[in-house]
């Protein structure tokens, strides 16, 4: 393809820019609850997120990437004009990256999935017409944006109700916490490990049967449970602090659990949202590498997932603190027990959706989980004004992504 090298360089640069935006904005969904609950400082949250976001993107990111690359536009129709496809994917990456830069600097937690999907649809309509968009595939993706907060909300509600029933409502909640929190640690480790085994490790050449995956996930969950139980046993509790803050000692036990769920959420976010950056890059590579012919499926080079992972981590380190502070402090007053229910429910929803190939919004999952915990405690516990603002950002992001992509496509089309 003519100008193929230039397209590849631009794809790598714009993909890195988009991944940077994901790290700057969306990683707040993984770590903000831990920061808001005062379990982790922002510095420690950033360090933990960097490790697990990177691992999730590299190990489990390929499944969703296939959906972003070829599930939105009719690739057989678009593939006959690879030049416009390449320019459109470049425009989509740049459009989404610019919007995320604006939002991150202002501390707005917007959906990166909305940004890139809206951009791809916008350029597709402008370049090839309405019929090019795979509306059935887009409907499947859009439905996941509705289903994911509902699933996460229900899961968080039920999970926090078990916490209330097993621990908080008992006559001796501290002893109940010591007894049951290790089992919640097992659940967090099991969920994260199982999805990694079933859908992630094949990208690094390690294939496991379903039975082997369940067994190994249970083993990992058990090891984490034993480690957590050992850490909890070493904690020293001061009965006098209960006078100042009810359940203060119980929340210290849950703080151990929140570290595990924070890692789980960061891994889940990396596995799902890396697709938003590297999916269009993979489409460009396939078009250039095949001399202009592109089909529904194309292999995703390992270096592309690595590029997305690096971009996410750099964005997190440079600008991620702003949105982390916004989400962690303004949606609701969090404690470790509440934050645990939010994080684990959202992580389970996101990793499950990643395994199914659905590029859901991590923002949707987390907000749904927070609403679920809020309903378990009463709606007065939520800052509904902030929730409304987040809902509005979801609505605005789609058209903005599409309009910016159309603008950049026209500019690139004129240049090339």
C-alpha cells in the first residue's frame, strides 16, 4: 500500500496517544474507590494499577480487540477501499485521544469505549455511508452498556447485603469480619484468575482446559485467602476507636480485602479497555500488511497489545490522579467494606464481558456497582448530582467522538 510506512507510524503514535488517554481518565474506575476509602494513597494506587493494568492488557486484551477491530463496520465492504479505512481508523484514534485529553484535564470521568466506538461509527458513516455500519454488531455493543451497569449493580447489591448479613449486623462484627473476609479474598482471587485462565493465557501460548482453569483458579484463590488470613491475624485492634467511628476495626479488616479487589479491578480494566486503543491499530496493520486487502479477522501482533499497555501506564502516571480524586471523593462516601463490594462486582462484570468479547464501559460497571451499594444502604448515601453528571458525559461522548472523527478524517483525506 502506498504510504504504508507512514500509516503504520501514525497508527502506532495515535494508538499510544489513545492508550495514554485511557490511562489518564479511565484507570480512575479501577483505583478511585480504594483511594476514596483511604485504603491506598494515590501514590500506592498508581503503582498497583500500573502493574495490573499492564498485565491485564497484555494477557487478556486480545478477545475484545477483535470486536473493536471488526465488529462495528462491515469489513468486507470497507476492505475494498483500504486507504479510506486506514485514514478513518487513524482519525478515530486521534478523535478519541483528543476528547480524553480534554476530559482528563478537567477531571471528567468519561467512557473511553464510547469515545472510540462513536468515532469509528462517525467516520464510517462519513466515509462509506450508513449501510457500512454493522448495526446488529453495534446494537450488541450498545446493549452491553445498558446490561453492564445493571449486572454490576445487582452483583454489588447482593454482595454488600451478604456483608451486612454475615458481618455488620452481627453482635460481634469484628470477629465475624476476621472469619469471613478471607473467603471474600478467595472469591476475588478466584474470579480474576479464572477469567485469565479461560481467555487470557492463550495470547501468551499457554492453553488450559476448562477443568484445569477452574482448578488452578481455585488454587490461586486459596493461596490468596491464606495470605489474607495471615495478614488479618497480625492486625492489632484498638477497642477505643469504635467510639469515634462505628465499625472502625471491621473496616481495617476489609482494607486488606480492598487491596486484592483493587488489583482485580485494575487487571479487569486493562484486559477490556486496551482494545479501545489497539483495535484500530490492528486494523491499520492488517490493511498495510496485506497490501490493501483486509478481512474480518487478522492476527493481533503482541507488540500492539504491549503498545497499548505501555500507553495506559504512562497516562496513569502523568495525569491519572485528577480523575482518581474526582471519582473517589465525589460520588459517595466510601468505606473499605462498601468499596470492596463496588470493586469486586465491577471487576467481575468487566472481566466477564471481556471474556465474551463485549467492549463494555468500565465507567458504567463501576457506577452501576456504586448505585447497587447505595441502594443497599439507602439512596441518600449517593451524590446524585455527580451521578447525573456522569450519565450526561456518557450521552455527550458518543456524538463528540463521532464529530471529531469526521473532522480529522476530512483533514487526513485532504492531506493524503
